[in-house]
């Protein structure tokens, strides 16, 4: 079974046992959308359905890089299951 590895900055003040590891951030690619759906607004709608949106790759939305997918970074709560049926 594969497991993610999460890194956090440590300032040396608090003990590592007091650090919180309850969420993790992932870059997500959304494929197979019609061209008319390739917009920032739709990225936000899709991201909100997955979890908290941290960052949106605006390169495609603003510059039309020729990619056929949207990319966004979401923060996932490690205590909750992943969204099904998406």
C-alpha cells in the first residue's frame, strides 16, 4: 500500500509531537472536459466539491497553453474519506 509523506517547516520552538498533520495538499488534474468548461469559475466549482481549494493553475485559464486539462491544488482532510463518484 502506498502512503503519502508530508513535510512541514519546523522552527525549533515547539516539539514535533505538537505539530498537526491532519491535512495534506495535492495537485489535482481534471481531464476530459469540453473546451467551454475550461475556465477559472469551473475550476473553483470542481475544487469546492473535492475540498478546500488552495491554488488554481491559471496558466491554462489565462494564457491558453494548449493543455486539455485543468489543474488545481486542494487541501484534503486526512480524517475524511475521498469524494466518491467524481
